[in-house]
């Protein structure tokens, strides 16, 4: 029983460290268009977009492909 608890605690620690290191910080870069956000690093499944004149990451499924 103690080994299961130890394993779960270590697993939680590894997951917490991994998510802290893999989540990039998005700087509040001023933009007029998404082309102004080339240096924004987003997580997998997200894409950089200009929202309210600031670069931000949004999920790809929220991006409209109409054009």
C-alpha cells in the first residue's frame, strides 16, 4: 500500500514538473494581425493569434478557416 502511495506522489510530481516546463509564457506583444506574432510559442494544438491587439495562443479548433 505504501509503495502505491509513493508511486502516485512521484508520478504527480513528475507530471507537475513536466507541465511547468512545457507551458510557455505568452508575452503581451502588441499586434495588428496574426502575422505580427511570429515569436509566440504555443502549446501543441494551439496557434498564435492577435486578439484585442495582443498576441495570444488559441486552440486550433477555434480558428475559422473561412476566406
